[in-house]
C-alpha cells in the first residue's frame, strides 16, 4: 500500500463529525518533517479565523497532539495564543483539563513568562488559567524551572489573584501544598481565613497532610506520577481517547459489509426480461419454466425483487 500524500493526510485530518482520522495521523507521524509546517498552519488558521475552518473540521486536535509528539517548539507560542480564544472551551472541551498542560510541556520553548502571563490573564478561560499552574508544576518536576523561581512566583500569586478567582485559589493552594512550599504556609492560612478557597476542592486538613513530614525538596507522589506521563509520546492513542469518535477502521468495515450485502441482494434479483421474450423461451426470472408457463401467463407481472 502506497504512503498517503500530504494532501491526503490533510484531507483526513480535516474529517468532521468526530470521525477519528486514524489513517491520517499514522501517516503524519511517518512524515514528520513534511507535515509539520502544515500542522503549524492549521493552528495559525484556526487562531486567525476560528469559525472559518472547513465545516465540521477538528483538524486542530490532531495538529495539537502531533506537534506535541514531535516536540515542536514552534508550536508553543501558537498554542498559548490559541488558548486565549474567548470561546476556547468550544474547541478543546475536556482537552483543557486533561491534556493542555501536557501538550504545552511537550512543546515548551523555555518561555515561562508566556505561561505566567496567560495564567494572570483575567479575560482567559478560568480552566485554561488553572492548567497553566499545572504546567508550571510539571516543568518544575521535569527540572525546566527551579524551585526558587517557582516558589517566588507562587508567593506573588497570593498577592495578585482577585478574590473572584475562586477556581484559581483552590488550584493555587493545592499546588503550593503538593509542591511542599512550606515557606508559604502563612499565605495559605490567610487564604482560608478570608474564605477564598472552595473547601469542597481542598481544605486545611488536606493541606496539613501534604505538608506533614515533608522535606522542602520533595513533592507529592501523585505529582511525580503525573510527571512520568507529562509528555505526549503517542499522538494517535492520546487523540483517539479524546474523540467521541466513530472508529475509522470500524467505519470501513461497516462500509464493506454494506457493499457486500447490497451486492448479494442485487445478485439474488431476477434479471429483467428483454424487450421481447418468446413464449417458448426460458422465463428470464430463472425458474426454468417456459415463459408462457411462468411470467408469460395472462395477468402475470414481472417484478424486480
């Protein structure tokens, strides 16, 4: 089987209606150098005209995952910009809370300030902002950012966040505790005292347990586990898990089954009679009788079954 061309890959990635573009993604992974500029362009086009993409196309989803697998640093500023779209939840849905931080970490180009700016952008989606904290956590555990810098930034956030940033307060307290930044215990206590933290998300007991017997240089075990899976390594599998998909392989099998059933039904139909059939000729219906004794009888009608 010949390899898909770049245009064929792009056509498959642009497939709509949540049909998973499995063939296109596999082919794209095999042609990384050739497909990468097109994937970057997909993101650029989506940012510039979010509702002008081909009808029903979700090409930006495989583009995000493939660029993450490729560790394509040129994608980092584009994904930051994409994440600022006013209605980003319409485009990414659960990807925001499940994989956005991992995608960013996979393409990280060293620009920590862009992550911080997005986190502090009051016009950005609140869950996107929360994921920027998660991205910083992962970058710290992956040793892309040092403890002193992240500790200092957490300290700033306790003084910068608005009281209305309810989601972020809970995420920030949780992050500070799981990173074991014990230097900020007074900041955490103040946040609880001012009722800034949703107690259904995290409470003082949770914080105390995270800090108990913790050394300054350690982090919670669950964060270490998350860091082990921080990078997107298999775009096909990761993206497929996100799609509320119609599996492409199964779709092709369904099409083949339908085609076989239609062919069998067609073969079982009696052939239509020629324009003139002699009364003593075999009946075209295949009964083996002479036409005059079968469909040639008076009142008989030859029907296409």
